[in-house]
C-alpha cells in the first residue's frame, strides 16, 4: 500500500489486511496533524521549496511548462490542463535525495514526539 503525503511523497508499507491499511492511514493523519500544530509543516514546506530551487527542479518545471505552452499555443491551453499534465511529471522529477532528506526530517521530528513514540513503531511508517 502506498499513501501520498501533502508534499506528494509516498510512504510505502506492505499491508496484508484492510485493518493494517486503515491503521497506517490513521498514523499518517496523526503525523500530519502534529506537523501542522507545531508549525513544522510550514518549516518543511520552506525547506522543500529551497531544495527544489537548489537542485534545478523549479527551472526544469518552468522549461517544460513553456514547451507545452509553445506546442499547444497560449490561446488553447488552460491553467487546469497544464497543471494536470505537469503534476505527475513534477512529482517524478523530484530527486530521491530531496525526498529522502524531507522524510528524514519528518522521521526525526516524530521520533522526538513522546506521545507518538509511545503509541507506535515509527519504523513501520518510514520503510
């Protein structure tokens, strides 16, 4: 089972039962709530933006958007269509190193949370 986070990163865990999948989704929600409440979500979003600029992802996305607009014509393309076409490309183009850095930051944060640590084995979430 693969779940998508706010940042488009997948957390993959092999599940044999629907109950295990439901438990994983519950844990994911708890993590996202904790990140939101503590302000870490905003901090990690800024980190991700910075890293995507540094690695050239933003420039490459801009280049690909411009090529699509040129090909289809500015008058014939809608923002929604461009977004729909670019979203999967953009997610696929995020370097593994950037994904891993972000996931490590989230894992380190969660490992420090006594409530979460007491309830769950966070190694199951971050495989």
